[in-house]
C-alpha cells in the first residue's frame, strides 16, 4: 500500500509543479494514472493539510489570472469553475470578492478592443452581431454586451470615417 501512496504522491507533486489543481482535478488525474482510490484519498488529504491543494486559493488565483488575461462574464467563469469541480457556493463567494471586475463594461470593452480590427471592413450590423456573439460566449450579460458593442461600433465608425 505505501508503494502505491508514494507513487500517487510523486505523480501529484509532478502535476502541481506544472500548475495548481482543484481537489477534483487531482483525484481524476491520479485515477487516470492508475492510482488506487485509497492512495488518492491519502495523498489528496495530505496535500490539503499542507496547503498544496486548496480549492479556495485555486479559485482566487484562477479568477484573478483569467480576468487579467481573458476577461469574461460571471456566467462563463461560474461554468468553467464548475467544470473543474468547484462547489457553486465557493465559486460565487470568490466571485463576489471580484465583483467590481467581473462582467463589467470595462472588461467587455477590453475584449472587443483586442479584436476590433477584425470587424473594420464588415457592415455595422454584421460586426455588431459578431461582437454580441463573442461577448455572449464569454459570459457577459446582455445589457453589458449591448453597451460595449455600441461603443465599439461608434469607435469603428470614427476610424472608418473619411
């Protein structure tokens, strides 16, 4: 048994060296690598006890990173966290800490600024539809999306004006 626990611990530490993981992700990865359920339970508990595996810390870091690199709305962030095995109440608790940055008009504007050049030669209605779709896929609510698209279309009109 201790041999299996040692193997699971080595695998877990190698996985954590690459990136942080949720408790569920770690369990699934260890299971895929052929570790026994008992060894997984022992290793995951040990990692949680030492603070190397902490869902709360993971969610805070993940949301902060995601908002900086790939702004998204609340809906999308919740969906992605749920896929990673994060409890809905924990995800909502941490999202509340980031409330002023999640799904805001500023975040939607940043998303559109990065891709605005793609829409420069399109008809305004086509560009608007595509921008709405992009923001919807990123989890922004309809009101925020509408405002951001209106600002982006106005900016396109200014840059395309003779």
